[in-house]
C-alpha cells in the first residue's frame, strides 16, 4: 500500500508498535482531515479502471479486472485499511454527516470482488 497520502495517524501507529490495544489507538484531532486523507489514500490504491474522481467511487462490473496493488498490498496491506476504518468509526460524531459509511461500503465491495477474483483464479489455476 502506498505511504502517501496515507493519514498521519497510521504513521503514529507504526511508530508506537502497531499494537491493537486501546492505549495504542491514535487520537484523530480533525475528523475532516482524517477522512480527506483516508479517501485520498484509498483513491491512490485503486486500479486505473476504477472511476475515483468523485466520492463515493464507482462500483461497476469488476469481473475479470486487474486489481493491481490491492492484491499485492505488502506486509499489512488491506489490514491497514480495515484498522483505520475502525479508528474513523470510533472518532466520528454520529450526529454529523461522515463519509465513513460510504468508505465501509466501498471497502466491502472491493473485498468481495477480490475474493471473487482470487476464487476464480484458484479454480482455473491462473
């Protein structure tokens, strides 16, 4: 996964041992900045064929498409996406409109399609 424009909170978490304990959850000072950084980071991880010029991103037919970086995301890969979504969910004010619901839906759509892609490849031996 690319490190830029990754939210600063992920860098903080790396520097503090990457532990999944309450005392090691980064403080999100500005939810607006976090969500803008998160959406920008998620955008750069997407394959070129996905329309990412507006939010939420287009969710068209993904059958047979190349997922690029998302299938080869490195040591932490999509785990970082899911962890950071959790921080965002915990930090948001439910009374204020947030992009997190759209983000969760988009990540879920991507994960479903990645599973389908990997399953098809396993069946065909590709």
